[in-house]
C-alpha cells in the first residue's frame, strides 16, 4: 500500500514528467506530420511528371496494380474510372467533378488535399494527363501510420521512464538522507535523556550532601529505572539492526496462537495494572522464525495496553496468515499515522517518558513483517482506538 508521502511524490513528479514529455510528443507529432505531407506532396508530383511522359501503357489494370504504396486510379476523358489498385473500378463513382480532374483537364496537372471517402484519411491527390489522353491519379495519405507512431513515441516514452526512475531514485536518496539525520538526532536525544538523569542523580549522591536514607534510595531507584530504560533502548536498537542486516535462517511453521498465548501470559501483570483484558481469538500458522513473530505480537499488544483505556480490551485476532491487534485506546491522530512506523517517532511526545517504551516497537514490527515478505497497515483515529493488520504470504 502506497504511503501518503509516496503518493504525493508520484503526483508531483508525474506532473513534471507529463509537462516535459507531452509537449515533446505533440511537437514531434506535428513536425513529422508536416514533414510527411511535404514529402508525399513532392514525391507524388515527381511521379506524376514522369507518368505524363509515358507512352507504353497498354493494360491499365496491370499498370495500376504495379504500385504498392500509392493508390493509382486511371480515368478516361469523361471521368469514368478505368482501373484502380485499391478498389473495384466498375463500382467507383465518376470522377468528372473531382477538383484534381478538372484542373488536369485544363493544365495537364491537378491537385487536391481532402479526406478520402474510401479510407477516411487525409490524402493528397495528384492527377496528370497521359499522352494517350487518359488521366492517371496518384493518391497517398499524409497521416502517420500506427507503426511509425510506435517508432516515434517509444523512445520518448522510454526517455520519460528513465527520467522518472532517476527522479524517484534522487527523491528516495534525499528521503533516506533525511531519515538518517533524524535517526542520528533522535538516537542522540533518546540516549542523552536517561544518561543525563543517571549522571545527575549519581553526582548528587556522590557529593555526600544527601544524607537522608530515603532520599538516597529514591535517587538510586531513579538511576536503576533510567539505566533499565537505556538498556532497553540499546537492546531494541540492536534487535532492529539484526532484523535489517540478517536474512531468515531456519524457517519453520510458527503457531501464531501459541505465540499469542505466550504474549498474553508475559503481559498479564502489565495488563492487570490497568484492568485491561487481553483476548486471543482464532488461530493460524505462518512460515517464519518463532522469536521475531513473538516479539512482533508482543510489541503490538504492549502498545495496545500502554495506550489503552483503563478497563479496556486488547484483541489479538488470528486468521491463517493474518494477525490483527486491536485496542480501544486513545488512538492516533490522522496526521501521525504515516510516521508511527519510523524509528523513535512518538505521537504523544510530552507523555512518552511516563508511558515507557523506546519508540522502536512499531519500527521493529514493520521490519519484521518486511523480512518475511508480509504487509502491515494501520487504521486509527483520535479517541477511536488502533487496529494493526498484518498479512503474510506463507
């Protein structure tokens, strides 16, 4: 499924490419059309002049059939058609009133450009008077053929495709560079926060100025909590790096029901603190590695509890190759939905520290799904809970 960012990119650059390619195609078409009309006109007149000097035409039908790329019509003095290489001469109308015939009767040569009644195409007609008194008319369409249009437009379209690929690669590189800078900045911030707290509390206790046992214990407890947060963050960074850098090794049939039940048991105390019920419904099996699938379901269920309402429900719905985790919590604003799978991205930045977590849970989910050729989509609305849909191919 295309993200909003990619959708905006395609719309933006598609318009640019169309703005470049379309005028190029139109100008090419107009130039070649005009050029062909001139070429056809010149060729027909050259052929007509040569025919006007011919004296050895005996069989008009054979004469007409000798032309392959040009329509040839032989007409007698009164305009009756004697032969035609593209139609039955006996069924053709009298040509006595045709403009080119009237001109040829007066000057020996005649010309007209009109849409052919037989082919429906714009055609140049050149007629010449033969030495025996008969008239020969040469006709050829000035319209570009389908084969020629393919030959003409194929390189232009290929150029457009190459341009689109280059622009897409450039935009992607810019996006990757932006994400890299944001990642470095976020990592620095996320690591700096607990380290600053640890350093501050450690310095206070090290000075010896804090003598109350309860205060010292409180500071030590904060140091432990911040250390745990720091350790969890480092573990998640290493876990995410491992997912991205290694290929699946031992793929087996993973029982998603069993993995979900393990997650339910692991999160029981956390869920009980908020009086949240975890429901596991259905079952299924996917080809993957057991541990990453466990962590995937764990991260989603943990988020459901973390951002769920007291007394609410977190549902883990299993259906064959599909896994859905839904909660009835605070939901996610529409403008944040596209970015929640980014590393360290937090919707509620002000309250993130008190909710816990590292900001990497959904990034781990996304990359785990991609590693096993699955797809993940998220639906949510502020105050309407969140549903994460995952589907694997096998």
